[in-house]
């Protein structure tokens, strides 16, 4: 009798076979176990207000609903993000939008003090950012893809990566995608989170960023949810790349 072979079982068989050949522990290939309720501190790093929400707002909501301590850490306050507004005024508007988005997701906002469009990577900036991030004592950090087209996204990613090294690689490090195909390219997910039950809340958090044409940018992310959900076998999903030398923490 012929046994049907699915794509999932074929990939699984290849992975197990490869592990045996390489002498890798098979347990490392198993599905990560979801974190225990209320046991984690998670920080989501983004270049601007709206990046953490659009990239992994659903995952933030699910972690918060499980009782975990979740913070959105914005590298800038979006000073250059509203046409016709002075930097100080734009920062005030976008900071308030971020605070409202965080309220909806049940997470905390943190602002890292750099300037939108003029972010810096130097010894002092690495030191200051690491001090701020590591003060949170995170178990789990999500940050932006290091080759995003936006400079501020790349800066946020590299600052988080440097802090991970300073911490002795103690926390789990995951990368998220935004505006796939334009800002985030060459992204090959290793992990997914089913956000079907919290998609409406993620949408509301993104819509809180009224100055950023949320209908426009969320339309792109809605299509991403559909596609990642199709890959993961659910209605809506967010996708991530896990740094394979970092701690493994199961996602919800």
C-alpha cells in the first residue's frame, strides 16, 4: 500500500535525516514549546513608532495576553515622519500615537533617544542603547531585519544585535519583517505566530498611527498576514527569523 507524502512530512524527513548525518540533537528540530504563562520579559525594537506594531503587533498582543511583560522600544520618536511638521511637533504627535498603540496592545513604550533620519552607530550609541535594553533584563528580543532598506531600521537591528553580544547571547533574538518586498527583502522565516485571534487588535494599534497613512501601510501588512498564514496553516500569521546561536524561547 502506498503511503501519501505531504510537503510537511517530506521536509520533516529531510530535516531529521540531515540531523542524523550531522550528529545534531533531534530535539533541536522539534517544535518549540510555547512559553509558560506570565514568565517572560519581551522587548520589541523598532526604528520608529509603528515599526514594532506593524511587524509583530499580533505577537506582542498574544504575549501580553499570556501575562508576559512586553515593551516596544522605539529608537526614535519619528521626528522626520510628518511632512510639513517641525521635528519637535512631529515627535510629540508620533509619541502620542505610539503610546495609544501600546495601550491597545497592552504593552509599554520605551524611547531610546535617537533622531528619525539621523540615527547613528558609534561607540557611544552602542553603549547607551545596550544599557537601556539590558536594563529591561529581556528573555526575548525582536528587532528589525538587518538589511532593510531604511537606514533607521538597520541601525535599530545592529544596536539590538550588539546588545545581545554584550549580554553574552543570553536572550532569544528574533528578526521581524515590515513592508515585505520593499523595505524587508530576502526574508526566509524560521518561525511563525498565529495571530488570527488578535488581528483586529493589531489593526487597531496600527490605525492609532493616524499621521502615517495607516490604511495604506496596513493594507500591505494584511496581505503579508494572509501569505504567512497560508505558509503556517492558519488564517493570519506573522513570520520571524530566529538567530540560530541565540537562546530558544518558544513563541505563542
